[in-house]
């Protein structure tokens, strides 16, 4: 099956929306993840079960959390999402998430980098 970057981009957006905004990480993993799920975020353990447990806990602890997608870029087997994460009663974040897809169009690896949105800026360009 040939790699389809545009379909992978749609799937990454749908996966993140289902997991984060709709608070359904189990459904997101079941629908969009491959056989293995490698995690590079140091706060989340490897594997699908660890991902589900972490985001089920986040849904309980931060009801109303939401992510807004600012950009989505797809190339070969990778998709990059530039996001604004809003965590009620906590910090907001500018984030970059990188997903690697397998040959079947399923997510098998994830990296992210998060920056707290705070304080004045030395420019008027914003983070998004």
C-alpha cells in the first residue's frame, strides 16, 4: 500500500481531536493506532494501554481541555501538527506533535514539544 501523506494528515487530526477534545483516547487508539505505539514524551509510557490510561486521567483532571489546530504538515510517513492546547485552571501551551505512520496508515510513533504560553513577548508575532 503506498504512503498517503494527505490521508495520514486527516487521520492525525481526527486521532488528536478524538483523544484530546472528545476525551476518547481508547477509541482514538483503536481506530488510528498501529500494532505498536512508541511514545517519546517522557510523561507517558510506551504502548497503547499507557497512552489510554494517561489521557483518561487527563480527561478526569482537566474537564474542558481543548486543542485548536493551527497547522498540519504531512510529508512521507510523518505528520506534524502545530497546536494551541488550553488546559482549564492551568497553563496553556503551544505545541508541536509529530506522528509517524506505518504502511497501513496507522500511527505507530509520537514525539512532541510543548511551550508554556506566558508573559509578555519581545515581538508582536504571536506563537501561532
